[in-house]
C-alpha cells in the first residue's frame, strides 16, 4: 500500500475543516496541510446551514449576554469557561469572513444585518439571506484554494485512525475513484467530519452525515462525550424532513395547531416561537400526541405560517425556504402555511476534546459538529454551531500547526495498516453474506425513531439497545453486491453503516444511564433535571462488551444552575 506524508491531515472539508486548513496554512507557511473529504468540499453538509451565525456585533449586545443565553440554553451542562472563550472569539470570525468576501446581508445603512433566533435574547444571527452556510462555505473554499500549502484529496474516504503507542501516527483512506487504499502519515490530525443525525430517518441532515470521524475515533480508543443529547429541530418539512430554517420564526413566523392557535403561549409565553429548540420540539410533540395536529396525507402535522410576512419580505429574507417549500413540499409559503414536524437535527455530543480542540491522544484534534468541546451542553442554540465551526476550526488549525512544528512523524505500525486493508477488502467487500445494508440501516432508523426520539423511557431505551446490538450482529453478515473497486458506493454504505451502528449504540447507552431530563434529553420516567446527581458530562469509551461509561464534572464560572423558563 502506498504511503503519503503530510505535516497535518484534516479529515473533513465543511466549515470546520476548511477554517482549520486556512488557519494552519497561515500559521506556518512551511507546513504542509492535507484536507481529505469524502465529498467535494462545497457538498459538505455545512452548505445547508440557512439561518445564520451567532456573534456579538452591536454595542447594546454583550459577550456576557451571549454566554448567558448559551449556558441557559444548554440547560447548564455547558462548561462556562469554554462558552466565555467561544463568544469572545465569534465576532472576529464574522469580520474575518467579511474580509474574505462573505456576502453578509446588510442593514439599510450598510452594517452586517442580524436577525433574532431561538433562545438568544438579542438579534445576533449574522446571515446571508437564508443561505448562510452556502456563502460561508464558498468564501472559505475560495480562500483555502489560494494557499499553496493546502492539498485537497476530494472524494477520498477515511476508514481508520492509526495510533502508535497512543500517539497519532496517521490514517487509512480509500481513493474512491480507483478504490485503492492509501496510508497517510501525519504529525497532527484534525477530525472535522460533521454530525451523525442519519441514525434517524426523519432528519434535516444530508445522507452523507453518518458520523464517520466520531466512530473512527471511538474505535481507536478515544472517548465520545455527551452522546445522549441529540437536538430535534422544530421545523422539518413534511414529508422529506428538509429543514425550514429557524430564521423563518426569527423573521416572525407563527406555529399553529389544528385549533388555529399559536400554542407556544402555553409552553413559553415570553419567547413563544423563539424559545430554544428542545422546548419548541417538545411542545409540538405534545400538541400532536394530544390530537391537536392538522391531518395530512403523511399523518398529523403542525403549521408554520409565514403568510403575514408578505411576499416581499419572504423573497428578500427567506428565498431558499420558499423555493424548497414549493419544489419539495408543493406549498408556497406566501399563500399557505407549511406542514412541519420535529426532525433530528444536531448532535451536541462528539469526540471528547478540550477548548484547545485537543483530544486525549497527542497530535489528534477535533473541531465542528463531530467534536464535543462542552459549548452546547444539553441543547445547542440555533446559529451557535456555524460560529463554533469557525471559532474552533481556527483554534484547531493553529494548535495542530504548533504541534506539527515541533513534533516528529511516527512510523506507521505495519500490522495495523494491513489489518485495516484486510477488514475493508476481505471482511466487508469480500464477504458474501445475505444481509443487506439498506435493510439494516432502515431497521436502525426505525428503532431510533421509535424509542430514542424526543421523549424517552427506560424500557424503550433498553429495547432499543438490544435491537441495535442485534443489528450489529446482522451487520457482520452483510454482502456488498458490487465487487468492483472504482466508486464502490455499496462498500462506502457498508462502512458508514458500521459507523452509525456504533454511534447509535453509544447514544442509547448514554441515554439509558442518564436518569434525569435535561435539555434535549427528555425522560418521561425521570421528568426533572437532577443537578445533585447529573450535572456532569458522559464519557463513553469503546469496550468489546459495549460502551464503557464514565463521567466528568461541569465547569461553572459565573452562573449557578437555575430553573430554565422562557
Ligand atoms: C439543514 C441544516 C441547516 C443548518 N443551519 C444552521 C444555521 O443556520 N446555523 C448554524 O449555526 N448551524 C446550522 N446547522 C448546523 C451546522 O450547519 C452544522 O453543525 C455544521 O455546518 C457542521 O459543519 P462541520 O464542518 O462540522 O461538518 P460538515 O459540514 O458536515 O462536513 C463534514 C465533512 O467531513 C467529510 N467526511 C465525513 N466523513 C468522512 C470520511 N469518512 N472520509 C473523508 N471525509 C469525511 C465530509 O466530506 C465533509 O467535508 C444546520 C444544519 C443543517 C443540517
């Protein structure tokens, strides 16, 4: 197998990966940076970000207020020192993107415009119409390509991380065009592989969001943190699950039940539709469960009414939403309310790392949605994720460059590399089992949607865990029909299935252990938050018998946990 060598390898070319690449390349021009991505960069899920990117830009807003909103939104599980760092760095990122050409929407007097967003007590979501991620990604991709020390490996699929004596040595990746596997050596590796909401069926996420980097790190012995906390977005378009941005409510949209009522008055009378996502998604679910959903061909739904905003404002501020709703939902929001339901949207959990994006393994960093740096706690506020990707993408790039400037390359343990080649090409591609990837994937999504959705109970979680363990056994017996090497999408799907099954298992095991309700983790059998026992982070490590759980304390600086009312 051929070996390729770089100082830094970044896995992932979304907002976090591209921002990291630019930061590393600029930190030291002599450092050579590789970005490996299973997709062309501008096809990463980040391009789908719609509503905005949070940062304090106005004098009557403040970093303390942004931090407080984030901590309260997190149901007090966020580490407050990390949050304070994050909010102070975010404005710099907005201005940096501005200098690199990001076409932010403007106020009449030419300043970067900001819109209100759920859980934020000031309008601080910077936006580029409702295509914020698209414009951020094009800005970053353009900037990254002008650096001669950044080398792109587009449509290469990373399969494993290789450590030597618990230090980062490299990884293995398949060049999809030829189907050949390569080994990479690097002093620093940054994981920036995005989220894993594809363990669910009704989700706002791209089909490619299968959490590969999280599972790869987990399989290499690095712990995953707070994986029980999955965010459900209140406005997934029925029937596809495609996102209708929270910006639609930020611009003044209403949520309406079958009685034509703005029911949020019963759940969050102050913030109404702009309460945090966990609260709005639960409210919608209660309305549906109590029979106040509107009947439709795909089951009961909630209406998102934008008609009162008028055509001009919808076309200026929400043009993508209008287009998507007409093309994919057959509904024009100028004329009719949109049919929506909560959809799986974001993972607060991820690879265990600190505020410098360092994982416990020397030379390995994590940034963006695949990481858990304790910013979002039990519930992320809308528009804080793209800021997180920008702020900590930059931190990861700088830290990885610092490390690469002084560390030396490790030799790749040959045995591990050959074992990975055997696993992929003999045990998966070469196997002639009867099980089908798509069937196991559908069963996993069904289990997760049934028992690991917005409301959870112990019995359901136990059943789900047994179900996923049984699916893992079945997955050991899959057959990939196409035995060819170039662009073997069946092989990629099989590898992704293995990743998602591990992540589903960790999610359920972490959720089962947490006998309280906090943020997005809502246990009907333990309906209250229990700070005495559970104000702590979950760490899940790989063990042959299933995830091994430990806990870490939460860092509190200024704000003592209080009741969370909106
Ligand atoms: C529809 C939608 C709208 C959203 N809107 C907003 C918003 O308005 N504001 C906000 O703050 N957040 C929003 N979010 C969340 C936010 O967009 C994401 O959390 C964020 O963009 C994730 O970026 P990332 O860089 O971590 O990963 P991604 O953009 O998901 O990129 C992952 C990268 O990893 C690569 N990769 C993955 N696995 C492998 C592998 N095995 N080998 C090689 N490469 C691999 C992929 O090719 C890709 O380049 C939204 C999310 C969705 C789904």
